[in-house]
C-alpha cells in the first residue's frame, strides 16, 4: 500500500467557494519532492470535481512558498529524478487545473517553486517574498517551464538576467517587472488573497474557467490563434444557463444567482 502524504499539502475551506492549499514541508522550505507534487495534483483533482469550489489559493507554510525541486533527490537519482514520468505528470496536471488559482507567495519562490507560482493565474507577494532561478548556481537552469514563462512575463532581458545569474529579486522589483500583481505586508497577504478568491468564487464556476483559458491563450498562442480561441470560448459561454441568468439579473436590477452550468 502507498503511504499517505496528505499532510504535505494542507487543505482548508476558509470561505464559501474557496479552497486554501498550503505546501507543508517547512523544514525543507517546501522543496517540491515527487510526493509533494503528487499530493498537490490529487488535491487539485478533488477541487476540480467539486462544484462548490470556485477558486484555489496556494501558499506555503513557514519561510518559503517553495525553494525549488528537491536537490537531494536530484543528487541521488540524477536524470531519473528530473525526468520521472510521475513527477512530470504531476506538473502537467497542475498546469491543466481549470479553475482560477491564486499564488499567495509568502517567502522564497525559487527555481521550481517560482515555476509552480508561474502556473497560478494571479500572483500576490508578501513584502518578504524573494524570487530567483538559482539553478545556474547548481550547474543547471530552469526545467519546469521557467525559461519559457519568465520571458513572456518580465521580458527577455530581465529573464536572462535572472536565469544566467540566479540573483534574488525582491517583491517590489518583482511587482515592477510584472511578475506579481500586488505586494502586501506579510500579515495582509492571506486576507487579501482570500478576498480576491472570494470575489472570483462568487462568479459562475462555469464561466471563470473559460475566462482563464482565454487569458492564458494570450501567453501561449500567436495573436490570430489566441483571438480565435477567445471567440470560441465566448461562443461556448452562450451555451451556459449562467450567462442568461447574468444578463437577466442585470435587466431585472438584482444580483445573479449562478448555478455553475
Ligand atoms: N531541495 C531540498 N532541500 C532544500 C531545498 C531544495 N531545493 N532548499 C532548501 N532545502 C532544505 C535545506 O537542505 C535545509 O535542510 P536541512 O536543515 O535538513 O539541511 C532546509 O531546507 C533549510 O534550508 P537552509 O538551511 O539552506 O536555509 P537558509 O535560510 O540558510 O537558506 C535558501 C535558504 C537560500 C533558500 C537555501 O535553502 C537555498 O539556496 N536553497 C536552494 C534553492 C535552490 O537552489 N533551488 C533550486 C532548486 S533546483 C530546481 O528547482 C531545478 C529544476 O527546475 C530542474
């Protein structure tokens, strides 16, 4: 029987429609072991299937959001650690999570930890958060999406600087470069993340994943293709009851009652 790793990612329901997931390996700065990643994948699969969850907030216990891939496992297993099919499947599943996900970056987001944050849709940073791709110092470079997603967000020059030097970036600079959308005092980070998540969760859970896919296409597709994706998703939205309800509620000057379909 497989050991249970449920405690590696804590799950709470702090507000209606919101799931708070906390990476919980603080003694190792939430280094992304295979077990931690597969636990996160499992948690997200449950959240995806649960119609009462409209938004996920992802944060880290202790001093780190996540300090990257597990260096000790890479040392022990080499390429088999990086190319582990189950590890890669976990990453792909986290990337494919359909509902909105907010990263509440409480501390270090390094290497794979930054790459995990880059899979989230909205990035918020505590003023003590630190960002880097330190792999170059280990004779490596980002391998879980960082070399592709960072330049799309912060531009080629700053991304190159991060990847080639491994230097730490503080929260204020991260916000200036567009890596995060807000910087908050440490004690305000989670309340603000939950507030935004609550705003998202009270919208239609049939519609927010379509909006997420449309905005994501901007980073992943050429313009003409992205516009076609946007158009197709908006057409899809007309097939939902919630779209009709939203328009009708406006006309009737009342709050909409969304049913997620
Ligand atoms: N993997 C495994 N363990 C890690 C880790 C990681 N990425 N990062 C930190 N830890 C462990 C440390 O080994 C230490 O454990 P022990 O107490 O058992 O020795 C514990 O977490 C606390 O860390 P430190 O004692 O180092 O804490 P510090 O405050 O002195 O330093 C730090 C903090 C600067 C973040 C430092 O821990 C650090 O540099 N960590 C590594 C960051 C890094 O290089 N990340 C990239 C990993 S490679 C990657 O992600 C690869 C890829 O895409 C292919």
